[in-house]
């Protein structure tokens, strides 16, 4: 075996390893640049110090090795420390809505903005995003929470002419 081939073979192996590592370790593309550098220097070295024929064999090997390394990296991404390992389920303690929001059903408040149909209202002393049931409700009108769907608070106008003081 030609001793001039040892360095290019090592660089090729390093390039493949770094491509696989790019999938497992977040580097912002720096590892990809390092892998490309290893492949490029390996090919330069073979073409310059060994022979053009050996260089063509290395190019053919790269055409096969790089896609295989990418496929291996894609398979290994599932064990990467940056991937999400749990599903976002209620059983895992994940809550996507305010737990107190369901208690607003039937509560009264006052509109802080005009609801056309969405806007702001003060309910139980807290400013909340609300939506009317399709009605236009003026600013400063009394409202009642008629439905809660997820994080969506649906309100309707209370008796016309009443206003919250304060």
C-alpha cells in the first residue's frame, strides 16, 4: 500500500464521521464545513501526491460515502440530545391553556375595547382577550362569559345600559 494514501484515507474517515456528528450535535453548519474541508484536502492530496487515477477512485468513493453518511446521520438524529423525546400530552404535565380559564364561565365583566367581535375585557379584575359570539359590543359595556373553548373566551352583552363602576 502506498504510504501517501494513509493521510487521505484518514481524512475521508474523519469527513464521514464529522458528517454523522453534524446530525447529532447542533453546530450551525460548522461541522459540515469541517467535513467538506477534510474531503477537499483529501482529494487535493490524492490528486497532487499520488495519481489522477487514485484521485478518481476517491471521488467515486465520496459519491457513495457522503450519501450513506447523511442517511446514517438522519437515523441517528432520534438519539440526539437536542431532539424532543416526549410527546406534549396532558399525562406528561403539559398544559396548553390557563387552568383558571374554565372558571370564567358565567362571570361578568366590562369591555375595555370595542368587540368587533374580538377585543379586550376586564373579568374578575384581570384583563383578558375575549371574542363576542359575532355581535358588535361597544367599549364599556357589561358582558357575561357564555362559553370557554380552550383559551378562547366567548362573551355576550349583559343587560343593555348597565356599566361597571370603578
